[in-house]
C-alpha cells in the first residue's frame, strides 16, 4: 500500500474539482476551445471536416481499441517474470471490472449537462457536413466516459507495466480523448476536469492498495488450481 501516493493523487483530484466548483476558469476555457474548433467545421474546410468526422466514428473507436491492445501486448512482452500471461490476464480482467463499475457509477451521477453543440445557438454540426455517421453531440456529456476509460487503462499500465508502454499510454489518452472535445461532443471540462478528477480520486484506492494486486494474484492462483498451461502457481 502506498498512502503517500493515494493522498497526493486524491488531493490533485480534489483541487481540480474545486477549481471547477469555485473558479470560472473552466467556463472560459470551455467556451474558447469550443468556439475555436467550431469555426473550422464548415464546408470551406472539407479535409479537416472529414478528418474530424472519421476520428469520431465507431470505426475509429474500434481502431483506438486495437491501439490500446497493442500497448497491452507490448507491456506483456516486456514482462520477463514467469507466468506473465496469466498475470496480465488478471490485470486485464481487473481493469475491465474497474472500468465497468466506474461506468455504472458515473452514469448514476446526479449532475450532468449537454454537450457544447446542444448548449449554444447557431453552431456548426459536423454530422451535417459528412456523409457518414459521426458523433458531435451528447445529451449528457459529463464526465467524458471515453476519456475516463482511457485513463483507467493508463492507470493499470502505470501500475503493472514497464515505463515505456505506460508513457505511450498516457500520450494516447490525451490524443484519443481530444477528438470528442474538438467537435463539441464534450466540453473541455468533461474530460480534463471531470474524468481526470474521478480517475485521480478513485483509481489510487484500487491501484495503490492491495485490491488490484490481490485480484491479479487470485486469477493467477485460479489458473494454477486448474493446472492451466503457463500458470505460475501450478499445484501438484
């Protein structure tokens, strides 16, 4: 258990939340960021519009998942410990359970707000300019679910993986969460305040305590109990 890291991360998350609660800086940033990107979502910028449309489709979400899977496989390949495949199977399963529980919890939050495209008049909708389905609006965009799931992935790679895939994962979190903000499907605060604050408050209690490591070890032991190939805790 690492109480110092938990305290620091929780304090950072609470400071982010306090900055949103008591300061107007997020409202100013939200408005300026949305207005800046929305002015270029017009028929005069067809290449940019089609690019934004493409990176906000379910196909790109699937491609993003493949990218994260690649990072996950890279992290496995850098782990030289015996029984690494079952260890990382435990990491993956624990991560999915954590992400699922967080998704359910955030969906039940009493606070929410519509995306920028549904909050202003006379805005440019990306979906009206492309010939394929793309996401540019949400009735409730807080917190950014896409960004939060990316942060969960990064947190687990930071905890269990090598520094190199962890750094790449952090970069990919910033890159892959940006398209939703750029088209107005999320406010800046939805991802870089809401999602990040939740991740900083919740994830340390899973990753910096014995919870995650014991879940991973439990799956390793279960593999050993059933004498599965490559199990670290194989029992005679």
